[in-house]
C-alpha cells in the first residue's frame, strides 16, 4: 500500500526508489502476529543478501558521492529540494511551495528544540525560509532551491538571480515575504548569525546559524530515545550502550503514573547516564527538581520545556 503511493511520486520527480516488502501487521488469516518475528527475520536476511549485490557497476567518484549524500539527506528528512520543473506556475505557486515544504517546521523544531532562544523560532524561521524559496522561484527564476537543516542551523541555496535579504525589507510588493521576514527580524535577528554569502555552484546562499545549548540532542533523539511503557516495570527501557538518553513524558496524563516513571530516573542517573527530559507540567518539573537537585546542577539531567520566562533568562546568559 505504501509503495503504491510512493513509487508514482518518485517516478514523476526522477527520484531513485526501492520498495522492500517485509510482513504486514497482521501476519496470517487469523489476524494474529505470532508469525511476525520469523517472517521479519526472513525478510531481513533476503534484503541483506540483495543489498550486497546492489547497485552493480556504479563508479563512486566525488560528484556521484555528493549526489548520494544529498539523496540520503532528503530521505532522512534533513533536506528539501525544489526543482522548477515540478511546479505549475499557472496555479497557486505559494500553496505549492508550502506543500512541498510542509515538514520543514517539524524538522527545524527537531534540531532547534534545545536552542533556548525563542519558543516560536521553528515557526518563524520556517515561514521566512518558505517565503525566500517562493521568491527565488517566482522572481529569481531559480531552477533549483535547496534547504538543509542541521543541529547548528538552516541553509538555503538557489541558482536564481542574485538578491539580498535587504530586498525583503525594502520591496514594495511581496506582502507575505515582507511580513514573515519582519517578524523573524523582530524576534530573532541579533540572536542568530545570518550570513548571505554565495557558496560554490549557487547564486544565492543564506545561512541561519543557531547557537544550540545541546548540539548532540538531535542525535540522542534519533538513536537513544527511551521507550516508556507504563504496563511493565521498569517502565523506561533504553539501549544499554546509550550514555545520553531522551525521555519524553509529555503524554503521560495521570500525575501518579508520571511520578512513578520519574522514580526510574534514579538508577539511570546513578549509572552515569545523562537524561534529556521533555515535559510540560510545571508541577512534575518541581517534583523532579526537588528529587534530583545535584543532577540538575551538574547538567546530568536537562529539562526540555517551552517556558518563555526560561527562554529569556537563558538567552540573557548566553
């Protein structure tokens, strides 16, 4: 089912694709899952054997390697590429660009969630980048616009007509772009380093450099996200090789269950693990602060919470 949806889109955009069919969620006619482990193991073995022989005859020179790395970034969701031939300029171009960059705010938020600069940073930065991308296609006649997101910031490159960010502030038209850029400048300019120096192969390059208080957090979220299962004990499972752990307790609704889960922080901290804890309830945070004051002061336990007061305080300390 997923392949049926993905393949036509990839073919239209000339994106290489490979669909691997393993086993469905309901592995037999009785709608059970007992056969899943065995079937998944067989599918993985077949995949491993097949991938060892693929691709054939490919010479990995520097240029091809760069393309493969870019493709990998797009697949992981770190990058977005807008190619001119994929857009209908007779239709609503702004809507098309917005749809093409629909996941941008989520990706920026993932990487900047611990920046401690401003709770609306991801939204405002994403809006500004979308407007700049729209202008590059609509007014700059760009054939390609590329957006890359990483733990240290966001880059936007295009091969259209040369422009300056000052054009967004002084332009007589482009109300959406003006408003998005002015909002971004009002709340974030001065807190972020913004450069407008073209990089190799591009006519325009804009870099929004972000000072992230925990630059290794995105990697921790990907590789060492704790599994919180309230029906078992211990409720928190982490891979034993993880030294930094991301624990999300925002969706635990009952206070009792949340506090029961927090009690399991103790053995993890005693074993030398560093915990990044995502939470929203100030009362639970207060309980954690009273239970683990030393771990918090040493930075072994870090809160990830959208607190405007904390944002201002932390920024003033930078």
